[in-house]
């Protein structure tokens, strides 16, 4: 059974950086994605990566500030978040799918993913 465990959240000042980690267990994962949900808002897909080819996709809201990467040997996907803003405050979730999906159109959608972690809270505040 595929399981996902996020870590690395916390409190950071505006302009600061954090790196989130998602450790995966299970087999034949095709893609991993990061989503976030801010208070009172819908969940938003922000970045994804394929395990094999390393193809990536980013939401416009984080493009140029966040970087997703993977370490297959450690079964871990990272989200490096730079230039954080108060609007980035949210619970960040790691998600995965075994299905071969279209990275451009499905990777940042809830229905593109099948397994979810419990989330880690990121708070950007001075």
C-alpha cells in the first residue's frame, strides 16, 4: 500500500525559505505532486514531478519561487520554497498516483492523484 509522509513545515518570515519533504512507500509510483490548502480556500495543486523521467509542472502562483525535486534512492520528493509570502500560508499535502497521467493537464488536479499524505503546516508571518 502506498503511503506518504510529509515533513518540513513550520513558521518562516516573509522572504524566507523552507524545504518540504515527502517520503513515499509503495511501488510503481508514476508521479508525485504537492498541493496546498489555505484557510477558507480550495485545495490547489502547485507542483508535480514524474518519478522516472523527472518531468515537472508548476502552478503560476509558485513558478520561479518553488522547485520540486526527487531522490529516488531515498524514496523522497522535495519542495524547495523560496521568497515565501504570507499568501503561501497553508497546509501542504503530498500526493501520488500509479497511473500514467498527462503531466501538463492532470498532475495538479485532485483527480489526477490517488494517495494523499496528512499534510504539514507552513505559516509565513513576521
